[in-house]
C-alpha cells in the first residue's frame, strides 16, 4: 500500500495538489469569460423579456433610466413601436417642405455632382417615397413648384492663393492680382489686392457674384495680372541693379523704350482660367486651376479657388428646414437599408445625397451650420436606431472649434447641447453593458474608444448653466451626490452601476445548490472567480482605452466596488465555518502517539480523542483562501498606494481559526503517517546513490507538503505569521524526535546471531540505514526552517515592533531548532551506543583471548578477526562518513572503559567487573583464569596492547587519526606501562619525574647550576654551584655534596657515579668540579638517557646520608660540541623530591609485589618523602 493511503493523501491535498489546483484556477481566471450573448439569453429569459416589453413601450427609446438590466437588448424596435416620424416635424408644414424640395430639384444649381448622375426623375421618385406622398398630391405640388420663380442665388468665390506664376518683371518676380467675372457679364469685374514681388501669392479674399438665369451655359473667368505702376524712364533706370539675367535686362529695356515712346504703363496678363458653372457641384468645391495664355504653350501657373452657392434665405429658417428634411430622409434610409445598430456612419444613397446637397446649397447653409444640423438630427435618431459613434466624433471634430471660439450663436449652442443630452444616455448605456460584448474584438474596442472620445470631447466643452444634462427620468441609476455632476463623474457611476448589475447577475445565475459548508464555500469560490475574470478582462482590454482617452482608472474603479461586495459576502461565511471546526482534544490514556496540541500553547500530552470526530478537513476552505489571495494580489497591482484601505485586505484574519485547526490536525496526521512509514519500511536504500530508505523520504515528504502549504498561505500579518511558523517548527521538531524513537524501536531486535561456538551480534544494513535515516531527517531541519522564510519574518517583526522583541523571538525559534537538532543527534548517538554495546562482547572477547593467545595458533582468534572485519566493512559501506566516525568514537570509548576496568582491577587487587560485556563461560580456560586472577603478568597487558593496536589499525580510515577518545588514549598509555618490564617501568618513573621538573615555576628546594657537553662518546659535566638549599641539620645549615648517575641503571651499570666534595654548613655551596665520564657508542645513543643529579646532606653519625633534592638532565638537552665547556651556557636545574606516589609508572610498579627490584625501588623512593609516609592506592 502507498503511505498516502494512511490519511487519504491529507498532506498532498493541502500541498502539491492544492498548489496545482490554485495554478489551474489562476489560469482560468486570467482567461476572460465569453460575452453574455443574446442567443444564449433567450432560452432562459424569454419570460422576463416578455414582461419587460410592455413596460419598455412606455419609456422613450433614448432613455437610460436605470430600469434596464444586463438582459436588455440593443436591437431595433418593432415596426408598430416606432413613432410617426413625419408627425414629429412639429412647427413645419410637411406640404410646404415637400414643395420646397420639389422646387430645388427642378432648379438644380451646380453640376458634375451626384444630382447630375441621379437625374430629376430619380430624385422626384425618391423624395415622394421618403415623404410618403400620394401620387395625386405629388402631381399637384409638382405643378406648383414648376410655376414658382427661380431663387435668388449667389456664387461665393474665395481666391485662396497661387503658385509657380511666370515672372513678368525684370527682377524675375511679379506683382500679381486676380480679376474675376462671369462670362455673361464681363463688365462686372472683381479685383483682389496686389501682392508685390512674389510668384506664390496668398490672398484668401472673398467675393459674391449674382447667379445668372442660365447656369448651365455660363462660366466664371479668373485672370491673373502683373501690376505695372506708372513710372518715368528715370525711375525705371534705377531698377537696372535689380535685373535678373539677360531675359530680365531685355524686359527692362523694352519697358524703358515703351515708356519713352508712348508714356504708357499697362498691366501685363500672366494667365487666365475658365470655370464652367455647371462643373461646380451644389455642395461647392475647392480646387487648383491651371493658368494659360493664348500665345504660350506651357502653363503660366496655378491658382487655388474655393467655390460654393448660397441664397438669401433666413439662416434660422433654412437650418430648421434642413433639420426636418434630414430627419425624414435619414429615417427612410435606415428603414430601407435595414442596417445593424451602431453601423450607419453617414453614407446616404445617391438620390438622398443629391437632395440634401441641393437643399443645403440653395438654403445658403455654411459648413458649420450643416454640421450642427446633422448633430441635432443624428443625436435625436440614435435613441431609436443607434448610429455609429464614429459619426458623432467626426461631427464633434468639426463643431468643437467654432463652439470654443464663440462663432456659433446662443440658439445653436443650445441646439448642440440638447442633442448631446440625447446622445449621452446611449453612450453611458454602452459603457454599462460592456459585458454583453466580446472582449478584445476589434469592432467592440473601436466602438468603445469612439464612445469615450465623445465623452471626452463633450467634457472639455462648457455646457449652459441652466441646462440639466442628466435628468432623473433618464438616469434612474445615478446617485444624487451632487446637484450637477460632470460627465466624468457620471461615467464613474455608470461603470459602478454596470459592475453592480453584473455582480447581481453572477449571484442570480450561480445559486448555491445545497446548504452544506463545502457547497457554500465552492459557491463563494465560483463567484470570486467570475468577478476576477471580469476584472481580468477589464485589465487586458478595456483599461488601456479608458486611461488613454479619458484618463479614467476603469479596472481600479471596478475593483473598488467588487472588493467591498465580496468582503461583505464572504467574511461572515468564513468566520462561521472556522468557528464550526472542532478543536482536537487530548487524552492521557495509553497510546504510542503523543502530541502537544493547541495553537495558543496548550500542552496536554496524549493521543487525540478521535473516535467520534474523524480528523478530516476539506481543502475547499483553503481553495477559497488562495482565491481571495489572488484577488487581493490583483487589487494590489491596480492600487499600489492605497490597497490597504480595501476591506478585503484583511481577509487572512478571517481564516485564523481554520489555519490553527489545520496545523493541529497536520501535526497529529504527521505522527500517524510517520509511524506507518516506519512499519512499512524495509530498511533498504531507496536508490544505489543514497544511504537512506523509504521512511526517511516519506517523512521529508510530509515536511515538504507542509512547507508548500505554508508558502501558498503567504500569511501577511507578521504576528500571526510568527505564531504559525513557531507552531510549525515546534511540530516538525517533535516529528523528528518521534521518528528517531520509532526508527530505534524498529531495529532493536535485529542482528542477533547464534551458533554452536557463540552467540553474537552482527551489524546489519538495516541498522546502518536506520541510523542514516535519522541523520537524513535531522539534516533537513535547518534547510526546512530557512525555506519557511524565518529570517524574513524576523525582519518584518523588527520593522513592526522593536528590534529587541524581534531578536528575542528569533532566539526563541533558534533555541527550539537547536534543541531539536541536538535531541535527534543524541538519538543517533544513543542508537549507535546500543549497536556498539551489542558488539562489545565480541570485541572484549577478542582482547581478552588475544592477551592470552596472541602468539599462538588459535581458530577462535581467526573467527573474531573475521567478525570484526565483516562488521567494519558493513559499517563503512552503509553508514555515511559522519556516523561512521561517530561509531568509531563510541567503540573507542566503550573499549576504553573495558580496558580501564581491567587495569584498575589489577591496581586494586580485585576481579575485573566486565561480565556485563562478556560471559566468562565463552572464554578459553586460560583466558577465563586470567580474568579471575587478582594479579596479571606484564605479558598479559603487553599482548592486550598489541591486540588493541591491531584493532586500531583495522578501524583506521583514510590515514586519519584512528580515534579521538581521551579515555582510550589514556588506556593505551596505561597498557603500554603495565606491559613494560620492571626496569623499563623504573626508567619510565624517572622520565615522569623529568617531565614534572619541566613544569616547576618557583623551586622551593633550591637550584643546581651545571654545564654539560658530549665530546665524541665522552660526557663532560661541570658541577658549578647550588643555591637556596633546604636546611638538613639542626643548625639550619646543610653539609651537601652532589652525586652524578646515568639512567637507565642497567644500561649504564659499568659507568662510574662521581660525586663532589662535601661543602659544610652552607646553603649556597660553590662546587666548581669537573667530571669526564667515558661512554660506549651504544650508551651514547640511548634514546631517553638521563643524567640524574642527587644532592645529599652528609651525616657523620648516621648510617645513611639525608636526601636533600634531585634534578634531571635529558641527553637531548646536552649539546654535542668540541667547544670549551666554559663557552657553553649555564643550565639552572630546579631541585625537587617525590611528594606522593601519583605517577602511573610508580602505580604499575606497586602492583608487582613479588618483584624484588620493584620492591627495592619503591622502598628507595619512600625514603625521599618528606614525612616518610607512603600513600597506598587502596
């Protein structure tokens, strides 16, 4: 079975699986929802449409009263709902308007335009159909029109500029002016001003010429002349220096000759251009015309002229007529073309275009007047049949400048704003119902941009003070915060109202199916996801357009509404769910699983009482948490400076109880899963490259899933964050200790082997893997804590609180971690000690039998060596280096205790107490007898030391130090001592005395000054003086002399022991005696040779002289030089005497009571004691 099945993948659900679900949800939320299409709405909402239809008939089509919802459509009204468009022409008789239009058709002005291409009959047929006039009525009115006299029309001419004129003056320039007249009336001429010295003059001068009766045959003539002033010959001669080229000089000479002969100064024609009146369209035109001259083949230049017709009709009446005509024709066009809403962009049919152009021209409407008429009519019609918003933008571009410069009269200004008031509800309705459009569609985005441009262009204009732009009957959704809101403020409320409608729509179409907690939470998640999707759509598509055009934060405004509604919807539900969660209860009755429960520090130990309340918690609560987290992240991006003012910014506080409950359950389930993981573990490495098994991996997987869960929470409140992290760290540490105990119990009975020869313990791979598992988990603690971002939490606490409190919190957590790591490390050491103690009987047996049988051929020794090699290889192969080194340290420590007990028992004349390590019945007879003996020979300890060295060499790894146990180092030294012969021990005692002499800082028994040198194989020594000797006689003085001896005694047995003369009654004797002692090369090469200098007090009445003090000089301290001894430095040697038998060497000698040499030496040393006392080791 999989370990996840123990708790139904509890940790995976809240860790990896929840993270993956969160990532999928984030991806879905980033994908905008499909628009609310009409076709999809019809099935579920036909009844609501029918209910609304009757009500909608009573409301004007251009209203945006607030009664509409997202279910309203933008389709055209049915035929029977349309208002009689002709009866709307209030204040103007239809027959009179019709008669006027018929007359204009019969008396067309201009030519080469649409009216010429369409023809009279087509135009008459079209206008009859548009006005819905019966044939009889049409014939009657047509007859009246034919009888009317022609209108009084004027041809308006603006001479704008000319370019590339041919030079007529000697200086290469001209002084041009323009003459204009009609061919039918050449005597009535109009002249422009003269522009001196230029070939590219700019005039911009206006003229009005009365129109003749026969427009079709007449022409407009333009003549460009070079003006020549009246000058005398003398005055012309002054221009000689202004002449340009030979051609100019020739012209000047010609002018001088003509002036001199005739005295005339006629202007010179540059060029002419004839414009047939029939070529001028009724709507007027602006064009460049070429100038020609009869005698010249090439062009003489070009002139730019603007031409149009006008009448002398009253401007206000003309505009009113044109508005009514435009409305009738527009409605007729829309009815016949069946164009879709928002698509008609100002393109009329040819007949309609011709009629409107003729009426505008013959009514004398200017371009600005015509634009105002179109604005008023289009704004009124768009309420019934929405027109293209681009059309209104084009008109606004043409009207805005005249409005701002005050060129439009007050009545027309009122007309403009009245149209704007009719257009604005359609614009705001489009903004409110954006969600019915396909986000990102090019047409939708273009339309939105056009709507916002309209709002922007209107917002920069000043509306009349007395006009209510936003009447309550049209803006029922508008909150009455101000008596006169601005266009931007209404846009803000339109956006908010649209979002509110959408939120209601989401709730209505996503009702909670049942009342279970999980279902209610899923419902909340779905609502937030839908809202976030709408925000995502706003951010990706609409926000940029709103900001670029209106500088309006569309997404931020939406978020401000949504977050408040979501907070009020979600907060009470979450708090109720978290309160309903049952807290764990703990009992103290027997269970192997213990847990400290409670987020607030309750410490009741025991197992959870879960019999009647299963430890289950669905992930839905935390899915909701992550959904809110992503929603808040979106808000932080939209409002970086003030997002903390949002109600939803504190959403994490709603979940505090739920997180605390989850951590309690997670701690319990972690222990349960760990226990099961240890039971299922086969204690085999999971891979050839690692040394730990499945339970170690499973335990770390729990930690990993908890870490993922915590990282997903991203708890923002630093105090709550610290509380939870402290809880997580404490629980993880408990899990590590729990795992260590379980793993130790798992391997307790493994490794025991019995045979006919012995019962022994063998180290198995299971033991090694178990140790590695515990260490693997221990090593994961510190990285796990780092990944919980503890340092970041402490840094935030330092900012939120004082640095002192933050440091105290940090130290608390560090202590918890350090204690856990130390505890687990101690668990490893304890397990290693258990394993080594199981090995110790075989190791001890090897040492004991080795001490007896080392140099004999014995099969038991081979078995023990094979045992040691096999176990060593298992440990080395399967333990990591650190634990292998720990094992060796424990081995040496345990071994040191065994050996020390053997040595100590020998010193204390008792039987060794090592039966808890080894069964004497398993030893050979001689080894068992030796174990029972109170006295053991030096050979026993020597062999024991040799066996130890064999074992140390076996356990040595990588040429490193074999062991670090101070106990074993001391034991090895003691074994070396106890294995020495008596003479070697005596010399070891002297070496210890020499080493003790090196540590004397303040000599209390005086000083001896000497010089010594080796000359070849001879030792020369000079006894110079002594000072501050201890008084040995009753008179407080001393009769001293110095005796020189070489050690060890058996090596220098045949060497003389010279002594100085006795110096009586003197504590500062001056000896000044020189001795030369010949040595053999072997004696000279003694490794640890000593010069023993003893000072004694000579007693005339005593058998033996009194010991005063002694000192030593090591052979290594004596220079080998042929130089005179007087040139060598003096050596000051402190005098001392043995104070007690504390040295290891003397203790070893004391154990050898049967050895006469040892007894005599100890007796001699006793004589040196000041109080003549001997302190027994017993």
